[in-house]
C-alpha cells in the first residue's frame, strides 16, 4: 500500500496500543536494527523499487517487530522514531502509527522463520502481477526463492484478507507477487530480504523484456531443470 499521506507525522500515545502493554526500553540491539531498517527503506527508494513512502520494511528483534511508520518519508526518519509492535500487533515502541500493511508483516512472522521483510511496489513486478498467476520460469534464480513465484490474488491493502492470500502464495517460498499491488519477500536478515526483492524485480523485468520481442516466445525452464539448480544452490558461495 502507498503509505503516502503528505509529510504529516501521525502520532498516538503508546497506551492506546493495548491494555497492559508498556513501552519497552530500547536496547542496543533495537537501536542497531532500527538503523539497518531505515537504511534498507531508503535503499528501496534509491533503487527505484518504491516511490515516496510506498512499500514498507520490518525486522524482528526477539518478540518485537520494528516497522516503518505510516506516511513518513524515509529520509526524515531518525533514531528517535523507532516504531515497534509485539506479535499481536500492539504498539510497544514509539508514538508514530505503524505501516497500514502491518497484518501482512505479522502474518509472515507468525508462520515462518522470517527475521526481516521487505514490501515494495516495484514497477516490473507489479506489472507482471497483473498478467499471470505465476511468474514463468524465465531464469534459474527462481530456485533461490523456493521455486516458481506465485501471484497472490488481489485484496484491499492492510486487510487480513490480503494477508491470507499472501500466505498461501508464500507456501514453500520466500517471496511472492501481490496482484495489482507489488512484492513481498522475507529472509533471515534485512540484506537477504532486500536481495530477494531485487532478484524478483529483475526476473520480472527479464520476462517482460523477452515477452515483448515480436514473433518470439521466451524459452522457459522445466521443473526438472529448476530442481537441479535448487540442489546446486545448496553448496553455492563460501563455506560457512
């Protein structure tokens, strides 16, 4: 959802977030995670994955989920703007209103091992979401996202219905497209979630580019070929 509501910062008192919930002190870990979150959010703008304050970013620290606030330009966020909720969605840090897409973020944290999430309105990925129910296997890096990337059916932003559609599309995957909306990807770190987001946007751009050549149809990979790549990726990179 585009979190654009002008440059106004919406605030509320922490007690409104839920009876019995008190603001938690900000640890060094939370401070560092917030700084990383803000850097990642700014990068989505710099890299053209979002416009303005559309999209959102979150990271989990223990049982607290730090999230970008609603309608605040990312270049204006400061260390004092830490915004956090618990896994039930009750605000425990800050006074800025959390992103309207909080139901999607919490749904992922409750059902997967995600530690970070990036949601964007990337143009090529969003375009693909309006054309097909699943991104065709145009490149083997689909294996890095768990397999063919599905498109979650459209639902109004910020709703539990959208979160439910997203979870089904994410089954055995770490990213999916949201029809007429954008992308969502998660990972063990913000860097991994961002890299998966960028990879998905690149594959969507690749498929759109190949599909646009008159008189030609893109060659796609077979499921067997993707399975082979999946196995090879298990040993890709430097030994841990």
